[in-house]
């Protein structure tokens, strides 16, 4: 469960079973496995969630995909990895569109996800698509 340095190594990385027994916020490898908490332990979100430790750069997508029901708790537009993970907001958090939409941060490369998952908000994002078409 823990390596020589006392870091959490495997559980949480795929299992919420016995979460209460293995979870230790100070020993968990947040950098490598933040995504696994969102994937496997969303039921325990209120216990493990720590925006200061969470690896936003590598695992923003996992929050959008597996913890969308806690969107109002974890959402931080300044920490979210827009360039890489904005597609996940469109796909999994479209019902929160008005909270996360930012034409200046949403990458043009992800417009296709807006077309598929956020068509009801087209009047808000269509300028971004027009810009994408010019590129």
C-alpha cells in the first residue's frame, strides 16, 4: 500500500473498496494518481477532495467526467486545465455551461465538443466556432 517513502502506491488507483482503511491524504501520491480518486472514489469525494493537493494539470478531466455531481464544489476556472481538458466540460458538465463557459479560455481545438454536447448554448459559443473556421 505504501512505498519506502511512505507514499500511497496502489489503492485508490482503481479501488474504492475499504477506502476508509487505506485513505491517508498526507501519504497519497496526488501528483500521479489524482485522477484515480475521481475515477474510483467519487462516492467519498467530500472526504478526499483537496483543491490544493489535487493535480489539476493532469487530472482536470477526471473531475469533469466522474465528479460532475460535485461541480459546484470543485470548479475553479483558474485551476482547471483548459487547454487539455476543456472537452470534458462540454461532454460531462454541459448542465453547468453557464458557470464554466469562458470564450477567452475555451480552446478553439475543442469546438467540436461544444457542437456535440452543448448545442442548446450555440448562441453563446458560435463566435468561437466562427473564429475556428477562420484558422
